[in-house]
C-alpha cells in the first residue's frame, strides 16, 4: 500500500473537516435539511432503510423498506430520491431525502424483476430502471433478457416506454455524454445461474437517450469472458468507468476496472497482479472523485478500497473490512466509503499514494452503494 506523506495530505486538503464526534450508538436525527452529504442504504435492526449521512458522517434513517435495497439515486432537480430493491428486486422506494418519509413506491414491469439500479434523466423528469425478464416457473434458473423501463416521475413513476438493454442480466445504467450506458452483466457470479458457467456473455451497450436505439457496444476479449460488467460511474466530462466481478475462482489475475471509450470500447486499468488477486474477483462499487482525476473501487471480499489516477495508473489501497459503499468526497482528491460494520471513512488520494484520514464507527450496517449530494 502506498502511504501518503503528511506533506501530500496537507497539499490535498485532506486533514480539513475531520469529523470530531464519535457515534454514541444508534442513529442520529439530522436537525437540518440535507443539501450536502450522501445518501445510502443500510440494514437497521431487523429491517432495511434508505439513510442520509451528513458531513460529520452522522446517519439518519430516511425511509424504511420491506426488503434489502441496492442502488440509490437523488433527483437532480428536487428533494426526491429513489432506492431500488436488490436483484431480484420487487420494489423501489421514492423518499424525501431532506426531511425523510416515503413518497411513493413502484414495482418492476410485469414478468420482470429489478436489477438493483435506476437513474434520473438530467432534467429529473424521467427515471430509468434496468429490469430483467423472469418468466414464472421452470426448473432451470434464467438470467433473463434486459429491459430499460422509462418512467415519468410526475406520473407516479409509471412506465411510458421500454427499450431493449442490448443483453442479458443488465445491472447498472448511467447517462454519460451523448449516450445512455448499460452494463449488461450476463450471468451474475455467485448465483445459481453461475454454477456451471465459464463465460458471462457480459458487455456494454450504448443507447440513444432519446429513443433507446443502440448506438454502440463494448465486448470483452476471450480471455476475460468470465467477467461480469456491473457498476458504472462518470466524471461529467465524457469519462466513464465500469467495474467487474469474476465468475471464476481460478487464481488468474484479471483486471476488474475498465474505461469505456468512444463507441463502447473497453480499456483495462493497470495494477500489479497481486492487487487484482487481492480484490478476490469482486468489485462492488466504483467512483470518480470530484475533480475527475482519481478513481476508486471498493471490494468487500477483498476488504479494501483501491485507487487509481484516471489515466489508469495504480496508486494503492486502504483496508476496509466489508467495505462497499463508495462516492466522491467533499473535495477534490477525496472519497467516502462505508462498510457493513457501520464504519464511514474518508480517503485522500494524491500522486504519492492514498490514506484514510477520517473515520467514524457505530453506524448502521451500510449496504452496497451511496451517492454524493451537492
């Protein structure tokens, strides 16, 4: 692990705004509207909920859920946010991220399940969900063809259009530049479908965000056929990333992070073979920092958050047991990550390396994803 010097930390501004209070236990109510900070999902007691995290890393429940949640997305134009049920999901919760409270909930289209992710259009009018066809019955499990359901936020999130995702088992989706990027995961590792599989059939599809027409695609080389492309992030300047999980447990060091280029072409990031192996075939989330100069991915199975420069140069990692939630931090060169053990950490990145510079413990059982606000 490349450690940051004190000089580098100060240069990155990483020691500013260090949370000064430890959790006293339980969840803390936020006494002001959450305009900045993060939203995430978590296990609380015997249930699940959407949660807001403030600048001191204090957590407050925003909306309970009947089942485990996965991806979470704030509206770009108002106080609403949506948390989508974990695959195979049957409910999505719409809630007020500032003051709390469920506003609405909606289900996937008939004969389908949620894949775990959904995204607002840039103007907030539409919400798009990746959904997977799951015919009822049958002894053989099926990954299912993918459908992008286009929903109107001002009409109870009713479906107004449906587009083919361009593959099986779509997971994440994200508008980046002039394209809607779909990560079609194919066969998902660690599921019944994966039991005898050696290739996932995964790929990237680029859709026209106005019509749903396919305008590009990206495929993995034959030696990477066991990878499932799953999670996306963008830098707002045309850069787009996708992180992968590996179907095989054969000890081969395969890259798990790729840049998505023009037309969907995939370019792997660089890292020592030992680092790819240390991720244990599983990246659960990926994020750019606010400057777009740094990239991080979290691996709960590898118990680490690994960091690169956006040009693909590997910088190092920090340990985080069961860490998966990941988002841009409050300033350039920083990330915030959460763990299933109730930890929130702030990570500073610079050319010299990476380091944890703030930590808070005692929170809820944070789940896979988080999103930055403000």
